[in-house]
C-alpha cells in the first residue's frame, strides 16, 4: 500500500529553544560515536534513518506502510543494547 503524500499528518509544532538544542546535541553525539561498519548493524542503521527523518520532520513512509518492520528494528536494537548492559 503506497501512502498518498497529501495524507501524511502535518505536525502542529516546531522544534525550538531547549528542545531544538537537545535534539541537535543528541544527533551530534550519535553521529560522533557511529563507526560504520564496525559498530553498526542493519537494524541500528535503519533506526538511525528513522530518527534522522523524525528529527528533520520528514515523512518516513515505513511508519505508515510497514509499522511492524519499524517495530522489529526497534526491538532488535533494544535487544542488543540491553544484552550489552547485562
């Protein structure tokens, strides 16, 4: 199912002030520690794409068309993270 671009929900907010600063700082920290391909896997790279799209307020069609795939990606990254913290 392909989503019509006019059906994408419009955001009713803008990032500004402290929120924008925190978002930019988080994005900068992630980009600083990313070491492709050594410290990445397909799921973490996919999650990075999702985060970048959301942070830049761009539509990420897979959220609407294949939400189960997005959820699987998030679960895979969480599993790896929590396994390392064990």
